C-alpha cells in the first residue's frame, strides 16, 4: 500500500511541469523584436538627421533590415501560438544579441549609451530557458561586451570633434555592463523559479485533492454500478431458471445449469449489498464526528512502531459533527505521517473543541524543526527539518497539506515543543462553524 507521500509524488510526477507551458512563445519574442526594430530605426534616424552626427548609416540600416526580415519570416512561417524549444529559443536570442552587438560595434561600442541593452536577451533567457542555455547565452554576451571594448569605430559625435573615451572609463563600462547582466539574469531566474515552483506545487495540490474526492465518491459509483447491472443480471437469472426447468433432468447439462443458476444468485446478492449504499446511507457517510475523523486519520499510521497517543479535551457528546472533507482528511493524515516519520517513539495528538473553536495539535518526540526551516514553512520544496540527514524530507507533501487545510478555514502554526522535551509541534485551528455541518446532530 502506498503512503500519502508516495501518492503525492506519484501524482506530482504525472504532471508535465517541464512541458510546453514553460517554453517561450514565439509571438512574444516577435513582438519584442518589432519593438527593437522600431526603437533602433528611430534612434538611427534621430542621430543621423536630427542631431546630424556622422553615422555609418548603410551598415546600420542593413543590420536593422536583417532583424526585420528574420522577424517577418518567423511571422509568416509559424502560427502565433507556436512555442519554441530551448535550442530554438537559444538560437533566436543569440541572433538578437549578435545583431545588437554588431550595431553597437559600428556606433562606438561601450561608449554608446545603449550598450546596457545587451543584457535584455540574457534576462529573457534566464526567465524561461533551462540554466545551461542561459549560461551559454550569458557567455556569448560577455564575449560580445569584451569585443565592444575594442571597437575601432568612434562614437558618433559633432562634426570635427572626436570623442575619445579613456581606457579606464571603458573598463568601468565593461565591468558595469557585465555585472548588470549577471545580476539581472540571476534575479530574473530566481523570481521565475520561485513562481514556477509555486505554480507546480499548486497544480500537484489540485491533482491530489481530485484523487481524494474520487476515492470518497467510490461508494456512490458502486451503488450506481449495481443499479445499472441489475437489469441484465435479472435477465440472466430468468434464462437460467428456464434452462434449469427444461434441462434439469438431463444429466449432461444439469450440473452446469445448476452452477449457472447458483452463480447468478450469488451475483444478485453481491449487487444487493452494494445497493445498500443508498442515498440515505451516503448522506450518513458524508457526515463525520470529530472523534471518527481522528480515528480515520490515525488508523493507517498505527503499524509503524511509533506509539500514537490521542488526548481529547471536551465532552464527546458535544463534539462537532462535520461533512467529510477529503482535503482535511488528506492534510491531517500528511501532518501525522510526517510526525510519525520523524518521531523516536511517540506521537501525541491533542484534540480540543469549544463552542467557538476546534483545535488539533500534533506533537512528536523527534529532532524538531530547525530555525531556518520554521521561517520558510509554507513554501514548496523545503527539504529538511534539521541539518542532519536523519531528519528526512519535508517537501511538497507538507505544502499540499497546508494548502488543503487552509482552504477548509484552518490556521496552521508550526513550531517546536517547549520545555525539556524536544520535538516538533503543529497546531491546526478552525472556527467551529467551519468544521460543523449544517443540520448535523
């Protein structure tokens, strides 16, 4: 039998998180390129005609026209929704980078005020591309920036005036642009990575919740199957009785006919038991007292060599009776499983209820949470409790459990036990109205 963690990871692996959803859409890149074509054209025209600076106009026009031609070809050749594979995106971004660096090379190199734009393709790549492709593009950018430092073409300036940039200032420009590219790319990568991890974890949460709901609906499906199978099985029973009446005295067929009759009756008995899951019974099963909920949560974890101790504070006669919630069952089960995994000998579950609140506290006698982990609980892919390998994993399953319980109205508090006893402590607190089913007695 798979544990909840194994079920979580199995469900998580079913989702294609590295598929086309993470690829750069070609239409986005095309629009950015048209913006670059317009910006470069306006800049060249303004510098050449308005400021009247001497500018290699023909080579610059050829480079801009080349970018526009490639962009037009991509627009005609591929549909707007086309998504680029990582190698294709790298090729196009490298082309954009080379075109920009060539334009800067003939217009003053690093002295050109637009030289920092070299970092734009690298930032785009770091937000969506795999790391190895972004590193390749980053190295190409550094090589290009270095080449720009040695350009023989002067910066376009007033006629008769040659603007000479001191080498020390050129070195400063080089260092500043390289640092800007590296910092912006790394920042973009981290922000994108965190957003992707959160999105992936939420997708896994939805998958697990759907599976839990499907499991809780199996009783209704069984009753529906019994209802649908009832008619053909009744026909088989009628035919079996007719055959027994006609062939019962024939020794060649008597045993076979009797066997067919008995097995059809057995099938009818099975379907009759399934149909006991009627609407009234289903309604009864949908409501769950708090004590029964805790028993259902704790039962799968009693056979792992860790003592489970249940403490109930409050009169059972006045305990809340709520609707069976697959998310709550899964979330509490995951928290309890995590406690059992990290406990040395005992896990204590304390259940308290008042007219206003319902609180469940799960404590174990393990190592407890490390200080840095406590500050990050609630984020997906937190990997350890303590910095000791014995502490084990604390990853996606905890995030899913926390998300599902918070959806039910619970407030979770993670911490360590106080006093001389070590161990972790998780408190789950609901307003009683959120835990109690309407009309439940």
